[in-house]
């Protein structure tokens, strides 16, 4: 299997809303550093909506609320990847238009072109981008791993239910430290 680590929606404005001071960014940084040390591609996914929100329909409650608040417009400072986990030159950054990393993006094309058939998922929020991407990646027959403590949600109970009860039905769910031990050379 050829893996890629997906770092999803870890953008300034999202981190400002979701980070609870639990050490999320340093844990995510360990996963990124472990992937890089193991030669595993790190692919970043960001939500970026066009000015005026032409891609947001009124029936999509979550995106309509984002549009009303004027959030995540491409080029706004809040849409930048958080500097603590920023990509290196040459690392791919995918822009998506919906919750799933695959929706409205060229992620599948990038993965297939690189021969990647297994994904390691991280990101904010567990109940949004991680859940949506996991479901779609499962339907696309990717091998899946979720780094439970490299996912974050504004509702800790929802996060817990997802990583303990739902995600294990489709993916290996492990911690950053356990994953890094399995992928980095000794």
C-alpha cells in the first residue's frame, strides 16, 4: 500500500474556533514530521469558497451558514493553513468546496496520479471534513487510517463517538504516537 497523510482544514480561522488548548497542533506536527521522515507524502486540504459564494446552495445548511458569516473566502487571512503545520515547498495543497476533501476538488486525481491507495486522515472537524472524507474514501476503496488525536471537533462527545464507535467500522483508528512508531525508521 502507498500511503498519504491528509491534513484537512487546519486553517487559521478553523483552529481559532476549535482548538481547546489540548496540544492539538503539536500532536498534528508529530504526525506530519513522522510522515515526512518515513517518505509518506503530506497532502493538505483546505476549504476555500469563491467571493460571492456561487458554489453555496441555500439547501446546504452548513455552507449557507458559512456564507452568511462570510467565512473561508479564498485569499482571506483566516483561510491560510496554520503556520505551526504549514506545508513545505512542493507539498500539494488541495482546495475543496464542500465538507469532504473529495467534493469539488481534484484530490482523487492527485492521489491516483501518485499511485496512492491508502489514506491517513487528520483534521478539523471530526464531524465534518474527517467524517465526510472517510465515507467518500471508503466508497472509493482507499485503505484508511484515522489518527484519533490528530482530529479535533468543537464537540468532544461527538468526536469520541466517531473515533470510538463509527470510524473503526471503516478504518484503523490509532493515536499519532502509535502511528509514528509504525512508520518511522528505527
